[in-house]
């Protein structure tokens, strides 16, 4: 997953984990993947995995307990959503387009029912 983009690898991993947190992927367990799982999924070193988790804890999305792992803070999903305004705007645009389509369909149905 980590690409040669000029951005630090740990930031790329932290950004993807932040997106997954915003999508409530870890909500059920409340626990982030282990360092080993992060290493395997993103094909990175343990140093990069640790730095990504450290970034999430610095951002207030997680707390880390030595020997137990990293866990989401109570408002992690909301905080992660707010941290990505571009993603939020994109989602809002998609939702608006969906609503436009639905409103258009409702107008057609009303016109048909009214005999226009």
C-alpha cells in the first residue's frame, strides 16, 4: 500500500488507518490492528507501524497500552472524519448527487400520477 510519493510511509499508513477509523471499521472491537498486522497489510517495518500508531495517538484517535495494543478513543470516528475535510466534502457531494437523482425520480412519479 505504501507508495513512493514523497510522503513519509508512516503518514501514508496513519492516513489509511484514519480513513478506516472514520468508516467505523474498528468500532466493534475498539482495537486497532497489531503492529504485526499493520506490517503485513502495508508491507512496512515495525518502525513505520509504530510511528503510524504514534501519529494516531498524537491526533487523539487512539490510546496505546504497552503489551496490549492500541485502542480507539470514544470519539475517534468523529475526530477522524473531521480530520479529513476533503473526504467529507467528497462524501457530501456524492450524497447531494444521490439526493438529486432521487428527487428527479420523485418528480417524474408525481407528474405521472397527476397525468402531466
